[in-house]
C-alpha cells in the first residue's frame, strides 16, 4: 500500500524564523514551499516540513535522519564549524563512541538538535 510512496519528516517548531535560519543556514536546505502553515524543504528525494506548534520540542526521540554515505565526515565537520552541538548517548547497546561519532560496526552516526530540541541525526550509509 505505502511501500512505493514518498514520505516526509514533519518537525514541530516554536518559531518559524528561527527554524528557517537553522534549516537553511546551518543545514543548507532550500525551501520549496513557504506559508504560515510551515516551510517545506526538499532534501534529496525526500522532504522535511517544519511547522509551528505549541508541542515543539517535546519529542525525546530521533525525528529525522539523513543518510549521507561517504560524505559523513565532511558533513559532520561542516555542521560542527557552523555551531552544531552533537549529543552523546553512551548507553546504546553494542555502540562505541569516538568523540562525537557513535559506531556500531561499520555504521557511524551523530545526533544533534534544532533550536526547538528536535533530535536530528546523520549516518554514513546510503539509502
């Protein structure tokens, strides 16, 4: 039924202008639709919708993940240079950490938050 349909990450934010600054200037996304109901960004073959909500920042789990493949290290370094602060989760099963990067075998990942506390991640795999 939905296996061949596209999906989008949908992220609640408290301030659209603050979100716009983060998603456009820190993450480098370009808006494809923008109105009072939210901002829709294209990211690869997917989309990310940020929309105003009183519930912004209440999710305590990963909300969106980017599979960046071989560009992982370069993107992590660029995000760090732009002020992103990476989260550390030292209680993940079978996971080691080297600085900000978590590793499970050959899989590498980092987590960081947007201005509202939405948890975002990068992994070194391709989709």
